[in-house]
C-alpha cells in the first residue's frame, strides 16, 4: 500500500492539474514532498520525492533549466509539479522534451494553486497510508501469533497456514536456494531452474509442473534473525496479481516467526545431538556392560542400533575451527548422509545415525546383510565426497565390521588411524580408505624416526633408485608387479603389457642391482622396503 503520482492526481486539490509530460511515469511511487527554494536543490531531496516549485530559483538561469530534469531523473524522483505565471510564463520546452524521454511526470499547476495546501493534502494521505500499514502490520502479527499458539509450531505446517492467509503458494529454501518444502501439494513437481549468483535474484526462476515463475512472478524474503540467515521464503504470484505493500508486510512478519521456529528447532536439535554424542562417548569408553541396555538406550534417539555394524569416519581439510564446524553442521542438517546410506547400503534409515565426535563426523551403519558390503560402502563414500565436494577435501575412513558392542572402541580407534596415515594426502585430495587396506602402514605409523625407515629402504632399493634416475627407466614399477605376481615372470609381463623376453631382461637387471627373487626371506624384506617406500612417499 503506497501512493503513486496517479493517486496524487486523484486528490481533491489536484483536480485542475494538467500532466504535460512524462505520462509513462504516473505509476512512480511518492514517499515525500519537497519545495524548490534554492538552485542546488539536489542535496535536499531523496528518491521517490514529489517536487513542488514555481521555478523561481532558476528562472533566470538557462543552464540550470536544461539540467534540472536529467538530474532529478538520475535521483529517481517521482515527479515535479510546476506553477508557471509569476516567474516563468510557460514551462520550458526543453524540460517537457526531457521529461517525456525520461518518464518523469511534469504536472502543470493552475495559477490559483496553493503549494502549502497541496503539500498538506499529500502529507495527510501519507499519514493515512502509514497508519493503515501499521494497523495491518499489527493485525498480521496478531494473526500469525494466533496460528503459532494454535499448535502450528512445525515449520512446514506454518508455511501452509501462511499460504492460506495470503492466498499465494510459498516455497521454503535453504541458504543455498535448495528446495526444503512448500505449501504446494505433494503431487505437483517443483524444480528450482536457476539459482541466484552472488545474491542477484534477477535470474532466479521456479517451475511448478508446466508453469514457470520468473523474477516478475516471485517475491523472495530472507529468513533472518539474531545475525543468522536460515533460508528464504519464495512467494509465487499469479500472473494477474501484483505485489502489494500488504503482501510484503505479511511475508516480512511471517519470516520473523519462521526464524524463531528455526531457532527453536535448532536449539532442540543441538541438545539432542549433544546427548547423542554423550551416549556414543560412553559406548566408546566402555561405560556400558550390557549390549541390550545399549540398544534400548539408542531407541531414545530413534536409532535402530543393531549388529553387525560399520563406522564411517569423516574429516575435512578445513583447518579453521569455526569454518570446519559450520561445514559439519551443514552436512548434519542436510540429512543426506542418512538417506544415501539407506539407499546405497539397502538398510532402513533408522539403522543409520550420523553425529559429530572428536573433530569429525561418524556415521554408524547397522547392516541387514554383509553381502557385497565392501562395494556398497565404497559407493557410499564416493557419493558423500561428490555430494559435499564444493566444501573442500574430505577423508573417509571405513572400519572393519563390528559384531559385538565390546569391539566398538577398538574398531573406532582403528578407523581413526587411517586419518593419521593419510594426513598429508587430505590437504590435496579427497579419499575413501578402508582400515583393512592400510596393511603394514598400521605398523609403520608407530615408528617415529622416519630416518631409520628411509635407511632401510635405501639399503634394499637404493641401487634401483640410482639406476632409474641415471638411465631414465622405471625398474621400480617392474619390481612392484614382480612382487605382486609372486615372482612369476610370465604374469608380470602380461600385467605390464610387455614381451616376455623384455621382462626377462628387466628381471635380470634387477638381479644385477641386488634384487634376489629366489631367496624367500630376502624377497620378504624387499617387499617390506617397497611398502615402506610407498608409505614414506605418502608422508611427504
């Protein structure tokens, strides 16, 4: 609800006013009234103002007359009402021409017009409008509070109630403009076609079934309170329905209450998460003596804790504590990890619980079947990395299968060892590793003196390193396949796609460099040295 130039022209005192230019701007919004008493009026007026003048301050200044309208248009002035006669016989033609070009209405006032009377009429209308808006704001606030007190304290139910109140569909989006819910029935298909870029909502559009709503058919209201943003309300307007001041006020009021509901929901959710973390800490620290007791306690958190189970631990490369916590909370709030686990591992969603623990996320998955479980868990890990890739690098460690509650602490500790082994890798790339795959790395990690390990590697493989560097060859790779294939030359040649005779030449060269594949104990040490070399490369 606001006043336009057209509304002003319909007031009693403006009956004899003639619009002589800028008819295309009659819908311009008027928010204040100004008198022109000095030539440099621009410092004393704001946008959406209505300027009343006799042109006295610039009547004898042609250069000011030529620049007045363009400067007012640049300031987005609503319009100008000029009373000719005493100081200017007629409104200058250049001003009329410019006003038509720029869409700035020029109103010609009759000689009998009293500028003070006209100003008072407009200001009185302003007061009436502001009073009506204030009354409507209070009425809307009261209605929304009543909805809340009637039990509409669920955000999604409240969205439906607001939509009924304003007679327009509403979408609820998160801070990334991703769809959360709406007042529209489930049988309809809703798609976010374009998301805003750098807060520019001009390209934002929504499709509901076959209907597309673009920037002219939507109103976006940020849900904001206490310095936090919780998402957005998107109102879908009918093609024939204009955005009114009443509608804006209603949505603004509703956003405050929804922000309150979000705050309340997050407070309760955080309390539950804290209790859940405490419960899991008790499990890890062997505070439970009965598996049955532990399983029953888990039901309080809507968690179907059963055995066998596996644990996925997730770390981020982000080092800043606040940013790291924000990333983990975003992952938790999304609820997507539980959904993906249920779908990919083929379990009820209640069999999965994700929580924040010891600077990482831990996902407990109670298995229904262990068939093909490694492949499923690998797919789940890859899906999580893909889903949250834009938030940085993540490391995912997958534990061995836990069959009894007494194994949880041991297997959890084992899975965290993966992060220590691959600590350097996490800074440059994401990964998914099973604890069972790190093999001897589990032992290497406990050797603090890396120099001793390097000495052993050089003792066993140093001559191969030197030869590869000098001749620009890669006998080290040949050695890897030779060990992998248990010194079977034929199989090694096939795996490396080289001729058998070429492979025999390489094996003979390795023997010349001290690699004896016929001595079992020596080959064991060479194999150990090669794995140590891989481990040291990873550490670097």
